[in-house]
C-alpha cells in the first residue's frame, strides 16, 4: 500500500530539499528532519504493549512500543535517514546494505551486506529473529530496482514485516515495488511525475547521495 504524506511540514521541507540552491549542510538537515516526520507516520500502526510507571502521585497505566524495530539504510543515500529514525526509536538496531545503480543498465549492484545472524558475543540474539519490523530506508524510489533487490535480500535473510520509507518516488518505482512485494507498505514524502531517459526522477531533486555528501 502506498502512503504519500500530506503533512504540511513535510510538503514545505520537501520543497526546500528539491531546491537546487539548497547546499549539502542544509540538505542533510532536511533529510534528517523529513526522516523523523516520515518515521512518525510510518510507525502509526505499530502495536503497543502495556507499561505501568509510577508518577510522583500514583501509578499511570501507559504503553510502550511492542515490536522490536530494525533499520536498514541502503548506502549511500539512505545513511542520511538513520539519525532521524534513531531520534524516534533509539533502541532500533541498524544494519547496512550497499547497493548502487549501474549507470548504463540502471540495475542495482550489491557491494556491501552486514545483515547479521545468530548471537552477539554477549549472548543476545541478533539478526532477523531479534526484530519484528524492518524499516528499509532510501530517499529515492526511481525505477524501483534497488528497493526490490533490497527487499529480496531482506526476505531471503528471514526478515519479518518490512516497510519501505523514502522521500521521493516515481510512479514507475511505486508500481515495480508494489508488484514485486505487495506486502511492503511504501511511505514517501512525494510521488513525482515521471522518470527521465537517464532514470532520474522528474522534478525530483537530482542525485540524493551527491547532494548529501557534496560529491
Ligand atoms: C540511488 C538511491 C537509490 C537508487 C534508486 O542510489 O539512493 O538507492 O538510486 O534508484 P532505482 O529505484 O532506479 O534503483 P545510487 O545508486 O545513486 O547510489 P548512492 O546512494 O550511493 O548515490
Ligand atoms: N537516484 C537519485 O539519487 N535520484 C534520482 O532521481 C534517481 C535515482
């Protein structure tokens, strides 16, 4: 299911993000702020477990997040989204996945994979058994090839429920990801008009990695 945000703050910040005059320092701040806002929206349906605390006056019956959350940023551009999510869910585990698009074929190439399995030296569980929901982070959903490849990898690894969170999507990318993985919810700030002949989202924002890292 596709969830394009309609939040006014997300609209404003996405507009500033697109602006060719927005320099890397401000661009990174906006990616972080937008990630936190989108993280709020993408976690709206997560289950709660009861949690009672003692205030100075009495017991207060409250709640805490029940599922354990894993964050999987797709390198490079997804890296900039991690801190915004960690502000919301500081206990989330973070696993890195490196994919880049071949410039000619536009197909994703995997070059880094640190998805863990088994136990940590402390004995604590890690890997897919230790989380309940996996948030895949990547600002741009263009052809959808990278997102589909990343979800394929996560599912092979044994990931439970997966949600994709991005900033800008092309209709082509939404279609491709939804067709390949209809169970993966897609949360984005905006769905743009089309892809150009080089596979760039129009109007988009250009290259999300280059704009974050000044390359
Ligand atoms: C960008 C972006 C996505 C991918 C989207 O990464 O961050 O991962 O392109 O394109 P797709 O939907 O057509 O697969 P890029 O390959 O430019 O690598 P980078 O993040 O290292 O710059
Ligand atoms: N990757 C980007 O960073 N931007 C696009 O428009 C398409 C793919």
